[in-house]
């Protein structure tokens, strides 16, 4: 298991010369492999569960596969369920599939089934920290025992017992590559394999979301990293958000947020990434916070991306959205420390090519994502 170094825990050997499934990969003259598949259906809403299974299975296979997973291991699946609501009042639920905001549960289920086939006696954990209590997010977005059956053993909230849970018995502090001390969930950090399941979208502060940011910010225990914890009456019951002030996680700029994402991600890089690009969303991470029109923000991409190196996968995601991956601070910082590459000459894309599917996504960070 990685504990601040540059190699992932899965011990995977990537195709095309990539080595190390989590932090490193590629090396001198190496090639990172990213698979990108697109549905033939005209609309993302028309993509069936059977279609999702086929796309995910083929993308994982073309990206090098998950044979590094061994029976008896503990595997964490980390989706991005940022919010299950379309409105500030939290009264209007979004569709649990192909919504573009949160990872389609069918993508997570397809991955879980493939992992279970490799790991029948191990533990498969879905772990998430939403902006609302994770139990609410799980239920509303289809992350339920009824949908996942025996493919998942537990659905676990990073916030603990509540959004204002400040206890540390389930946590430990780890040292990032920069020497910063960061609180992490013990079960997450001790997992044999971590698979990031992000969505394809822009981000108002970080520039883009992706496999890196999904772990670098989405795994934080909110009780240690949110101004909401200051409320002496137990906090705001529905507020699981992070970093309202720089004393917690500084969202002032892409640079400051990118530094935290880099530091946290360096402690436990992803071993594999499967990205939900079925819908895709501009003005992310959610239109409700951008004050834009959700119907217009959905991009109908019909894509699944997969790869063993999150920086490489996110680089291809950025290019698909016509964003500049080299200007995304957390990607540039991780590249500088040997956790992956934004150099397209070192990335082999199999399946659909960027030029086949790229379209401009609008985002608040217009230097990174100009929207043209």
C-alpha cells in the first residue's frame, strides 16, 4: 500500500510499458494507456444497464485489466456523488442515472461485479463523502443493497456518524509527499486496492474534476475539514461540504485547492480509474451552484474512460472537454512529483480518440477551460 510514495498498492503492471497502477506509471519512455469508449446510442438517456456493462467491461479490458486484484483483498470503490439534488432547497432529486453530476450507479455496479469476479472472498467497500449525509446520497442515487447485491459488502460514509462528527477513532493522520499531516479514514487508507469512479465535468475552482480530485478532496473526513464543525449544536445536519475557509481546505483558487488535492492524493493514489462520461457536465461540479441551466449544461458525451494512472486519465478527460490539463494545478503538481503525466506523447488512447469526441465545456476557470 502506498503511504506517501509514488507507487500504488495494487502492484499492477500497465500495458504499453506503464508500471505501477497508482502513483507512478510510465517512467522514462513509458506509455500510459487510457481507454475511451463511446456508446452508439444517440442520447445518453438511452444507454441501458446492459450497455453500461459492455462499455465498462471493454474499457477496463482495453486499459490493461484488473488482474492485479487478488482474491481476499479489500477493494474500495470511490464514486463521486457530489449531490443528489437539483436545487438549493434540497427538495428536487436528480435522476439517479446519466445525470452528469454524480457517478451513475450502474457504472459502479459494473465495476463492482468485475471486481467480485476476481475477488469472491474479499471485501468490496463503496466509500463516499457527499455534500449531504452519504446515507442520503447513497439511497437517492441508487447505491443500495437492492441494486448491488453481493457485489458490495458495505456502503461507508467518510463523514462518520454525521456531518459534524469530529471524533478521530476511525481516522489516522498520514504525512503527504510535502510533509503535511492529513486526516484519513483508516479503512480507506488500509485498503489493498482503490478504484476511483469520477464523473466527467468541469469544476468551478479546481478547473476539472476527475480520478485525482475524486480522491484528493472527496475522501476527506468532513468533521476535520469543514467550517460546519464549528457549530456547537452539532453542526448543520445537511452540510457535509468542505473548505469554506482557508483554515480547512482553501478554495480561494485553483492553485490553493490544487495544493491540497495534490497533498492528499499523494498519500493514497488510485490503482485504477473508471470514469463516467455518459452524460458529462459543463459548469460543474453542479449547475445548481453555478446558477446555470442544468438542461443546457448536460453534454451528452456517451463515454466511459478507464486507465491505471489517474493523472493520464484526467489529462484525456481535460482534452475531451477542450480544457488544458497542463494548467490544472493538481495535475501539474502530481506530474512534477512523478505521479503521472499530462504529456500526450506518453499516453496511448485506445478506442475513441480525443479528436473524435471533443467538444468545449464551459467552466468558471476560463483559463483552464475556455469553453471554445
